[in-house]
């Protein structure tokens, strides 16, 4: 049995926290919130967080736009990083290709197994750099296609 003093305190507390709100329970006393005791009822008849049917929400458009812009920025940053890496690889490839050509000439002139091995190694290094360059180039093309797709999505929503 709950003392009357506590029941009166609960009623006073409810009136102070939410004046004009009618308690949904028919029995006075303490409730654990399962029956709506902790729910705040709005006496003015407003809707909740879900808008009523027939209303349009601009929040969804703003969130969509922010999401697309965030992805566009990430794609642009990644594309910039890949372009920098591509520039470095181009310089390295130019240097290694020159070394491979020099080693080829040395192996032709000297006709020694050591010169032929150096030529093979330099040619392999140049081929590996060329494969890396081609892979980065294809990644960059994919990112540009993704960027175009995101820009198209953004333009479609604005129209």
C-alpha cells in the first residue's frame, strides 16, 4: 500500500511538469511508464515527429543534398589524391624507362650475362610501373564516372 502522502506528491509533480495534461491512467498511483505515464501529451493536438499525410518535408531534400555533397567531396578528394599519385608515377616511369633503354644498349654492346640481367630487371621495373599507372588511371576514370553520376542525381532532384 502506497501512503497517501506519496500519491499526493505524484499528482502535484505531474501538474507541475505538464499543466493541463490529463493522466491517462484511471487509477492513481505510481506507474513505471509502460502505460503512458512518462509520455508527454500535447493538449493542442499537434502531430508527432512523423508529418501528417499530405504535407511535404523539406528536411528530406536537405539531407539528400548534404549526403550527395558529402559524397561528391569525398570523390573529389580521392580523385585529387590519385592525380597526384599519377603525376609521381609518370615521372618515375619516365626515369625507369630511360634506364631500361640505357641498359638495353649496354647489353647489346657488351653482350655479357650481367648486362642482360640488368636489362631484364630494368624492363620488369618499367612494366610494373606501367601496370600501376594503368590501374590508377582506371580508378580515376571510375571516380570521374561516379562524380558525374552524383552530379546527375543532384541536378535531377533540383529540377
